[in-house]
C-alpha cells in the first residue's frame, strides 16, 4: 500500500467544480430552503406564544381572539391556533406611515406646532 495514491484523479483548481454548483445539489438546496421557509411561515402558535410574538399581554391576545380582531383557527371551543403568517399580515395592516411634514408653522405667533 505504500506509494499508492488513494486519490489518483486529483483535480486542479481549473478542473475542480465546487459541490454547490453541481446542478442536483443546488436544486436540492433550493428545495430544502423553500420547505424550511414555508414551515417557519406556517408555524402555529397557541395564545401565549402569539402574545409573546406580538409582545402583548396574554389576556389582550385572548380578547383579540374572542372579538375576532386577529385571524385564528378554532379547533375546538377551548383550542385555538394562530398562524404566524396571519399574524405578520395582520400586523403589517396596522402600520401607520409617517406624515410628510408633521411640524408646520402656525399662522399668527410663528411657533412650531404638531398638527395631527
């Protein structure tokens, strides 16, 4: 065994191809990444987890569910699940854009005044 090369087809940098750029490996990588992303997006929260995610009190979250403020899935009368993607969409719908010019000069005394 001495003197034998274990890797007779040694490639140089010019002929070597990184594994990542092999078509089958790249396709597998993309599929796995998509699956992981979709699972994270479709994660189901219980009420305490959803409250923690939104950084609100658990009782507030229960009221949101009871009053149908947030979209949720009622599995049984006492079993509620909330999709993370639904919470993200609901939260995005609550976004308030900043005013273009919130400080305007008030006519008369010349002082700046916040105009809502």
